[in-house]
């Protein structure tokens, strides 16, 4: 009995010793806030301020940011996964303990007041696109569903294609004086916003074509289907949808590749078709049920809701996702473009942001910058 009691006591002491060692190891992993403050005031204050708020546009706020994210970021600068000459030099001179200390210091500060949250007027690209679409409504309809024969439907059209088409009119690659004059002073973000608005609208069926045989056109459309989809609904944001499009417009557009429109593949294919073939192909596509090729988000908040699944959650052991609310807008734009363009290493972020145009990124960054920091 005495041996049993002695054995239990020894085991308990051993377990207690293990627990104390584990607690000591955990404490050792935690940063020293006082040491972090001293180092931050020496190396970080010039850009990130005494309160952890960026002192100029495109410099991120670090105050109240997640500690694990700050530590992961410093390591990425140190390892060259993020490109910033000054930060890489600073991080290279830090030990692991230094980085933990600095991360702990900034994470423990109260959220810095964001000038962007007060000064940035949030404008969704969808709202901006709708306002710009007023210029197009008299021909293409308020929602992009044109009713005039010969005028194309824009609703549900692929956004990158719409941008490319407008630019072709502006460059005079496509000959139409009216289109060239409309939005001639618009910048790229305006065009993207307009394209997003029309792409998010629901297309409706146009009138049945007066010429051509859809049944005869279907086999002739086999080559077209490689880019435009078997039934005229494209899966490529830069390739237009043809399903349910106005027949007169399709016929004119197709024949223009014989003369003025520039596209090597289209020019070669159309060169082998006669007018009757084109009328039949057009009749086939015009008789198909139109639908948008991609599910276009209807608002920036809809996109933000997806981002919040990671960025609004408490710190996760499997992912070091930063807080975004109240962050500097210009920094968010720069970071999101970096992930989209592959300049920052993150497969998840690259896949999420790859479809986003500059207009969406601007709108998303503006929305987060206008939110109160947590």
C-alpha cells in the first residue's frame, strides 16, 4: 500500500513538472511587450507611428492587429516572400525573440484611429457603374437589355469583354462615332465599373431572328463553341456570350471580321463562311436561352462577406489572417493587387482575388477602410 501511494505521488510530481515545463515554454514563446516597445520606437516608429497607425498612405496600421499575423508578416519579409527593401533589411536584423516582442507590442495597442474611415467616401463600383450606365440607357436599356434591332444586349455579358470592346471603339478599331464619343474621358476604373454593372444584370430573350436556320447553324457553330460555349454561354470573362443576342448585331459583328475587326482566330474562321452560313450560325445563337456566364457579385458587401469568413474570425491556429476593418485604403489596394498578381505568396489569397478587377479591389479596400477598427 505504501509503495502504491509512493508511486502515485511520484507520478503526480512528474506530471506537475511536465506541466510547469510546458507553461514555461508557452511563456517563452510569448513576446515581451516592454522589449517590443523599445525596439518598435527605434525601428518602426518613423513609418508606423507611436500609436501603431501608418503615418502616410499605403502604410498599414499595426495597432491591435493579430499577433500571429504580425509575426508571420515579419518572417515573410525576412525570408523574401514579401518584397520591401527596407522591411526586409529591418526584419533580417531581428532575432526570433525580437520579432515576437515587436508583434506582441503592436498587437497589445488599442486600434489606431483611421483617417481613411473618416475621409474616404465609399463608392461601390456597382453603384458607380449604374450611374455611368445612364449614358448607355437610351440605346442599350437601363438594365442592358436593348430593344432596338441591331443594338446588342449588354446584360449578363462578360465584363472583361465589355471593357475591351469599349476600348476598341475609343481607339477607332471599331467604327462607330456614337460609341467613340461616349465615355471618351473615362478612365479604366470607370470602364470596369460600367462593365461590372452590366455583367451583373439578367439578360432576357430577344426577338426571333428573321433570317437563317438554327438547325443548320448548330453544326456550323462547332468551331465557335470552343471559345463561346456550346450554346453560346462563355466561361471566359474576356470572351463574349452569344446566346440570345440580337441577330442583326451578331450578323453585322461577325461579317466585320472580314474587313475592320481585328482578331486572328475570328478572321480565319469567318473567311471560310459565306453569308448564308453566317445567317444560320447567328440564327442558332440568337435562339438560345441567354444567361450570364459567371455569377457576378451584386455588391461589395457580398464580396466582403466572403472575406470576413477568415478576416473577421478570432485568431485561428491554422491561419494567420489579418484584421482589415479600419485599415489604410491604399495599403489594402496594394496588398490585394499583390496577391492577385502573384507578387505576394498565398495560394488562397491569389485564388480569391484573381478574378477581381481594379474597380472591385478599389471598392473592397474603400469599404474596409470606412469600417471602424475592432
